[in-house]
C-alpha cells in the first residue's frame, strides 16, 4: 500500500506581497543541467524562452539557483539578477520581489516545489504542462500552461500573461488558494492519520 501525504508549506513565510512590484522581474528557479534532450528542469529551453520574452517585452530575468552561474548557461541567456547560495529564510523575498514566474520543467520532474512556492507567493505563473504541476489541484485555472521543451510557445505564453492584467489578478488570487491545500498543519494532520491507520492494523500477541 502507498499513502499520499502532501508537501508541507509554512504559509506564514510563503505568502503574497501586498502587490506586484512592477519592476518587470521574471523569475526562473532551478539548476542548469545543460542537456537539450532529457533534462529534468528543461533549463536550456527555459533560458531561450526567457531571452525571447525579455527582448520583446523588456522584462528582466531573475535566476535563483543553489550554484553560481555557469559559463555554459550564460551562452543561452545571462540573467539580469542571478542569486545563488541564498539562506532559506531569505528565499521568499526573492519571489515576492518578482512580477512573474515560469517553470520549464520536463515531464520527468518529480515534484515542482518552486512552482508551488510561487503560487503561495501569489505570483502569476506560466507552468510547463506536466503531471507534477497539474497535480497541485484538480482545476487548471491557477496557471497559464505551456508545452515543455518549446521555447517559442513558452515565450508566447509569458508575453500573453505579461500583457493581460486581468489574468494576472486572477492568478494572484488562485495561487494562494491552491497553496493553502499544502499548509503545514494540514499536511501533518494527514501524516498523523496515516500513522494512526497503520498502528490500528497491528495486533499485540
């Protein structure tokens, strides 16, 4: 048997800013793997999409990664603001200071935590249309969906979202609603119920 226990999020930390900063900051999170085919994060394609949309709309790419920016990554597109080695307590502020978020992960992604963090922060999101993102909620109205591995179509969706203020407002409302499903106490209650059920199946001899 298997049991689904939701990712736990501290929504006192991961929460929306009072308003979007209006600084044209497009946030892209995750390591650069450099593989054009079979990559988990799809970062090469995502960087190509970012270059297209930043050049067309005047957006500024913000990259968040645990590692320093690789020279190979710069050949795809160099971020305006590159952050690495950030203490966990300071990470939510980077999300909250951004205007849009997009994820370019491929279908093999296990769980898209950065995307869920962005939703919790009320960031309007363009997400790759993959199972791990779709599984956040039973609805599909909490993000704009783009096919993974297609930089042109990803850029088109980001551009569409940037120009559609009504859609941005809708996504800013829906994101935190979806993230609320993963509130830490709710997740802990679910975990406890699983343990209670398992213990109930044991018999003392």
